[in-house]
């Protein structure tokens, strides 16, 4: 059995190493728009909205106006503190990658080196393709 797993394991290691190598010095820092890390943090706090209701950056965050029951004003990424309860911020992507990130966020907080984790997990793709 161990003999049979050796070649797929090698494909995984080489693939993950190549993905990690292409990251260069960015591998050990969080990405600037780490949506899945913030969604995982929201899950750990028992909510769907961004914790603290302040999304970092302006890249693809979803905003909901609780008064008008619709989308927030276009091109607005922050609001005065007096309107904090009116506008709710959410991650605008599907949740499965955030579920994968939950253990890492639970252990390391929001400073998870998400690029490195995704590079390591991406190594499974070529290995699975090889096996199939």
C-alpha cells in the first residue's frame, strides 16, 4: 500500500512546492483581500456578517441596507459610525473555502498566511488527477 502512494505523494509535493515557490516572499503574509479568512472568522463568531462590520479594503464586499432592504449606495465602502447598524457587510463569495479555513483562523486569527495554505492545498489537484 505504501508503495502505491509514493508516486501520488511525490506529485503532490512537487506541485505544492512549485505553487509555493511562485508565491515568493508573499507566502508567509496574509493576502490583502482575504475574504475567506474573514468569513471563517465570522463563522467562528456565530454570524454571517463581517466581524466588526468593517470590511478591510474595497474588493468585492457585499453591503446590505437594513432600512431600504437592498443594496447599499454604490461605491461606498465605509459609513459614519452613526449609520453602522443600518449597513451590514458580508463576504460576496461561496462559503466552502471559508469552512476549509476555519481551523487555521481558529488557531492563528486573521493573520493566517492564506496564500501558503491555498498553495499547499492546491497540490492535491495534480495528485488527484494523476491518481484518476
